[in-house]
C-alpha cells in the first residue's frame, strides 16, 4: 500500500474512542459475514436474539427497537423482511390493536442455533488474549463509557 499524506492529529482521548469504534466496526464486519450466510443482516440477527430472550419468544416491536436503539421506521422495515423470510411473525397485540408484536418462528430459532457455534468461535478468537478478569474489567469500563455517552446524547438532544 502506498504512502499517504495523512498525519494523525487526534488527541489521546480521541484515539482511545476511535480504537473502540474500530474494534466495534471490525466485530460487526466479521459477524455480518457469518449472519449473511444464513440470510440475515446484523440488525436482523439482533432482533431474533432479542425475541429469543423475550417471554414466549415475542415482544412489542417498540420494545425491541428500544433495546436495539433502532428507530421505529427502521424496525418496521427490518421486521417486514424477517417476516417475508419466515424468521418471525408480526401480529397485533390482543390487548391493544395499536401495538404490533413480533414473535420468533421455529425457523428463526433453528437459524440462531445454526449460527451459534461459528459466532462463538469468532468471539473466542477476538477475545483469546484476554483473561476472564480482563474481560470483566473491560466490560465494566465499557459500561461506564456507554452510560457517559448515553447521558451526553440525552443532554445534546434537549
């Protein structure tokens, strides 16, 4: 690769944050390639995971969107595509006609099981140089970052 005329002028703190973003982007790229083999995008896979972990394998579309930090309009499109592929069912809430429930199908559950081993192997490779205490420490620090960035986002959106 040829030399560029770019000179990194990021502050140390910016370098830390950009390293976190790059690690997250690399994780998403790796896992998106795995999910694509099964006809899923990264967000579609996450919807299936949320539904799999929800009571009776179903949840309100708005609740799934909040968990995933996805706007309602995007959730509708994602849910429609998952339904077309028979990974989920969309149905009205029996208690409130204004609410749409998403329910994972047997195909969705089976697909998650098929993905699991390859996904877990990739995660193991990514984290192979971290001890369990290192991973716990990293998780706690990332939770602090998430809390701080969430608070800042709320403050800035006022």
